[in-house]
C-alpha cells in the first residue's frame, strides 16, 4: 500500500478514543501509507484542517464521523478551487450513518478506511441552500426534523438509529404540520406538510428511505412530501406503505424553493437551519468522492 496517495483524516472528537481505528492507522503507516489525523473540537475546525490538507498536498480528505461530519467536510471541500480540491473519503463512525449506508460504504472499519484512501474518486453532486450552507445527503423538514433534533445524545449513543423512532413515539406532541409552498421545475404545491424530504441521497433519520429513487450524480434533487390530510392515518400509511399512500407527493428538479410564512426548520445532514425561505439547488459534479464500484447511488 506504499504507493497509495497521502490522506488527511478529519476525525469527529467523539471518535478520538477509538482503539481499533488507532490500530488500523498504525498498521497503514507501518506499510508506508501517509495519513495525517486531525481531531475536531469545535465548529470551524474542519474548514481549517481542509486548508492544512491543501497545504500538505494530500489527494484525499477523509471524514471520520456521522452524517454531520461528512457534510461539514464536504461543504469545506467545495470552497477549494477545483484544480487543487482533494477527493472526499468516508469513514462512517456516527449514530445513523445514513449517507454512508445508502452509498454502500462498508461497515467494517478496515474496509471503509481502505476504500476512503484508495477507492476510485467519482464525481458527485452537492446541494447548496440559500447560496450559503450545503448538504450532501438530504434536507428534511417537519415532524422528523423535530424528532432528530431533540433526540438525546445518550439515547443515540446507546441505541443508534432506533433512538429516533423511540423518541418519536414518546413525543407525539410534536406531530404537527408545517404550512408552506414548494416550487421547482414544472412543480408547484401548497399545503400542510407533515414531513418533507429533499434528497441528493436516499435516507435520513436512521434509515428512513425518504427519497428512494435519488442518485448523487444525475443533477436532480428528489422531493417527497408527506401531507397532513387525516393526520394519524396518513402517518402510519406513509411509514408502512408509502407507495400506496395518497398522502405522498413526489417530484424531482435541479432546484426547489420552500416558502413557509410562519417559519420552519430544515435538518441539513444534522445541521438545523430555520427560516421562512429556502432555495436548494444542486452543484452538479462539484465533489469527487471515493465510493464503492457498485455504489447504488450512482446512475
């Protein structure tokens, strides 16, 4: 593996004590692989480490953590001029790992690390919101967003993605719709939404397939709206058999605009963004990511 290109791993601080990861990196270094490790402590660390990665001339920046860490690293990478922009590698160490799971990244730490260092770098899209913040996987709004943002960290640490479902069952008081209007290319809808998923990737909230047809290199965002007509029946039908539910609205577009006069919050890969207006548009092929050759998210 001595011929493999140099990498810099940006590791979420929660993973700093991972002994298996430390052993794996030690073995790689003994085989001649150049891999730098930096641990995040506060917001903004990832951007600074990406600057350092560019100065070191590495070919890959590896995001070690959950969806939020992957998104933070990806968002930082697209600010680097394309000619010297490193590829993104993924080391899933989070609670849900929705993007990594749907992309087929191996669960095994050793295999995921090898893919992140030496896998083929494939061009993929990334979405930008209000010309500022980004998401690589999905923007979710409504009931699911309120649940994921309020699920206690200790519960997530103990139960992983199941924690979101359990917390949702005990917080049915949060089950209220958002009034909004959503527009896209040849699309317009206005009403009360229970859940909104706008996906570059397919799943969120610990495994919920909100946008099951999404691809990360087709220049399109997938939209799924769960409307709030007949609230409780709609919820259970959409969760169990969404393809049969009259309360599900699907669309696709290179961009979507959401106007919510009373305000709402979107979860952008773990990062909440509140407001009354959101424009989400794709940056086609803006990022290169080291993905499995049989990645189901690629067309």
